[in-house]
C-alpha cells in the first residue's frame, strides 16, 4: 500500500510543498503567510487538490526561530537554585564583539524580576547538600503567577546528576498551570549557563509551538499524521515537538541540509557544501559523508546545547535590501523585503532594490518565466528600484546591479569559509550543492571565488528543503555527563550506553518505528585534561580507539595534538535513528537526440575578464528538456518552475544519470 506523503517548508517568502506518492513527486510553491504559517500550508494543499487525501505531513517550521529572533515568545519565568538567578546575564563573561566600544549583549529572554530562586543544593555528584525547601518553592510559584507568567523554565544546580529536586519543582509548577521546561529532561548535561539558556529557550517558545501545531492539526484530516523536523536533521512527532520545542529551532534549514545529502549521494558525492539561498537568508553547511553536527549552536544570540546540524546563516537572500552605510559604502542585507511587500519586481508595493531586482536588471531572471509563468515579474519596477542605487553610485543600472550581486556574494563567501576553512576543511575538495529559490542563481560565481571545483543543482532545487523533510529519518538524541579520564571510563561508558540504547529503542518504538529499522550511533565527547571544550568522536567498543581518533581529530580541527597528554571523557552520547524508506533516485534514459534547442535568446550581463560589465547573447533552456548525458556550455540560463540556474560564460555542465545538473569551470576540467 502506498502512502501519500507531503513535505512542507515554510520560508520567509515562499512556502514549499512536495507531494510524494508511489515513488513519484510533485512540487508546489505559494507565498508565505508570516502572521499564520498554517494558512499558506492549507492553501498549498488545496491547490494541489489533496487537502483531505494525504496520510503524512512532515513540516519544517520557522515558527520557533522567528519567535526567538523577533522576541515574540510567551512571558517566561525561571526557577533556579538560590544564588544563581543571574546566570543568564553573567553567561561566560564574554564580550559579543571583542574590539567594539559599543558592543551590546542581547537581553535575557527572562527579565530579572521573573527569575526566582528556591532553596536547595546538590553537589557535583548529585548528593543532596540541602533538601528542597517547599516553602521557598511555593513562594516562587506564587510570585510567577502574580506576574502572569505562562511558561516556566526549571534549571537547578547539578540536576543532570540527580533530577529529583527538579522533578518536584516541575510537579508543583504543572499543578499551578504553567507550561514547564525542565533541564534534566531537555538537556541532562553539564555547563550551567548553556543548560539554563537551552531550557529557557524551550519554555519561551513551547506554548507558541503547541498552539500552532494544535491549530494546524485541527485543519488537517483526522487520519493524517503530523511530524516536525528537528534541528538535528531528523523528524519527531508533533507531541514531542510540543514538549521539546527547542529541538525545532533550526527546523527548516536542517531539512535543506538533509535534502542536500540525499541528492549529493545520489550523484556519488560524499563531500559537499549545502548552499541554500531563500528570500531572507543564506544557510550553508558542511557535508563530510553526513551532515556535520554541533552542540554549540546559537539562535538570536542565545546558546542552545541541543544537537543541531552545524549551519551558518547570514542575512543574504533574494529579498535582501541594498543600502548605503554612514561611510557611503554599498551594503546588502540583513534587512529583507520578505514576502510582503517583497522585492520591487514582485509588484506588491516594494520599492527598495533587492538582490532579486538586481538579477532581473542583469537579465538573469526572466520575468515571464518566474514560478513557471504563474507569477510575472515587473521589469520596470525592478529597474526603477536599482536606478536609485545607480544614481547614488553614479553608474548605470547594470553596473549597480552587478555591484549588488558582488556584495551579497561576498557575504555568502564568508559564510562558506566559516563552515569549511575555519573547520579545517579545504573547500576545493567539496561539491557545492545549490538550492533554494536563488541558490542556483549565485552558485557558480561563489564556487569560482572559493575554487570549489563543481556545482550540483538538484532536479527540484527550489523545494529541496521540503523534499528533505520526506527523506529525513526519525532521530532521538541522548546525552549523559560522566567526567572521567579515559583510563577510568570503559566500564562506565559501556553501562551508560546500554541504558541510553534501551531508552532510545523504547522511544522509537513509541513513534511507530519497527525494530529492524532502528540504528544506534554512539559517540563520546573527549578533551585533553584541563581543556574547556570537547570534540565529538564516534565510539565503537574500546576507549583506546576513541582516544586515538580524538588525537587525529584534534590535529585536523586545531592544527596540533599531544598523544602524551591525558584524555578526559566528558559526555556519553547516543543517537537512535529510525530509518525512513527513502524514494530511490530515478535513473533517466539518455536521449538519442543530443541536439539542445534553446527556448529563446536574451541579453544577460556578467562581469567580464577585467571585472567590468559585459553583455552576452545567452540561450535560455527549459530544465525539463535537459535529459541524462545532455551537455551545455556557458553562458546559459536554465529555467524551471522553482528556480533559475545561471551558467556563466566560463562554465559548462552536464546532466547525470539521476537528473542532477553538474556544473564545472572549463579551466578546472
């Protein structure tokens, strides 16, 4: 029996849908509705004609991210151990910008008057030094109730070693009617500041996520299963997402990376860089056989220690607005025109020049081919908006548009360097997987700047994040702090992993995952004794091998190691993976007729060999006509429903056996 699956990714400008049935899929895009993202989803389902007939909806959501970035979460209180109410402000005592005289730290999500203390104390081993004082707890809860707090974060000292006090606090807080976020459930791991920050993030967005998912579920058919993407690249049930909302903070971008892994491996590339340009931002991530993870994430300036794909985001997208700083230099982003009013070319009232408008002026976006002709761009409005920039620069509109592209490309180039060069990886060994509505527009120029040898454009680049939700596995992450030297750790690590594995298998079974589809991955967080940071190392059976792997990883990451130094096991981690039955890539038959006939010819502006504006007579091709083994040479424009691909003059490309477009510089051949 074939199920009808729908993957959804809600972005700043468009909401993308992918319908998968019997191994085939259909794509669709609608304008996002930021005030209520569910309305765009329901509109898209209705336009696909499946509002009452699908079985599973997997949703990559931006609700949690936007709530944090815009400071629109619920009124949140914090209950902590007496003497520690200021942990959110003290943090790591690090300046956000070391050399800035005007650096401002982000305001805590919980103001000081809503951070209350209870009398209790454990030591680092979880032994009770001071029993929980129920009177102080009652007073704390009454104070939060009088302040009309909706959610409460509970983070007591050393609760990750003994959760008893936190469990009692949570019990009474729930009885008082609060949404509760408990650190020993969300993140049972050492480091007080990060654990508290993560727990607060979960409380701050939890009620919003719960209400949003409840509203969406009411609109969906009763037989439909709703699943939510996590920041770690796996999906969870909507019920889990309600109680552990912080796991969805990078939900949408993570889905894009999962999709990039899927298409890159289908074409035989294990090392790739995912490059996702949407309407408001660019997300990049390193794929080294699998997506790279981190537990040192930051969302809106607030630390989160939950596992998430190591994604670096910059405010540079199709809707990013061009402007001038106080020194008169041209800047692009991070402010965006969004979905409303959108770029000037959308004809919805926007008048400021954006990256999309620059691409229209350069001839790279074809007004009548946008969204497969479902939406026509306003060429005159785009020219008027870019003309304002050109007047300030005293240049032609084409030169101004090229300047906008160069500036935004520089921002994106910096982002790619952060996740590659700064992680000890050479981008020249990777393939750039370009997707999102604007990724294929900019990918070749970015690859040339970074000397990345090739670009891969998937068959459905504009909706790859939505496809990623459908190929994502069900993931459960578990962690326990042990803090032992490697010589002492073997027995403890083995016992802890057995406990975590049992818990993981039970949780996946509760999510409906068959036992034969469960895979267990084991890791250790290791560091040299005395260090304050760790590296995550895969663990098989022996600590000794993990230590050797740690020395090698330390050399790659930091450029040195010391095999004579003692190694400490900080955390034991386990990932329980419920495998998704992914659609097999469809191998295409090569056409016997290799003649490639363009749809049209048009004038397109590129940077010439000296960097000056150069106009080329450029053929325009329909992506659907590019079958396996088709080759083409730049300059060329390839149009399709969900994006436009730009092939510069010194590039060439071919279509591989699974339909992905592989682009390479001629000099790199």
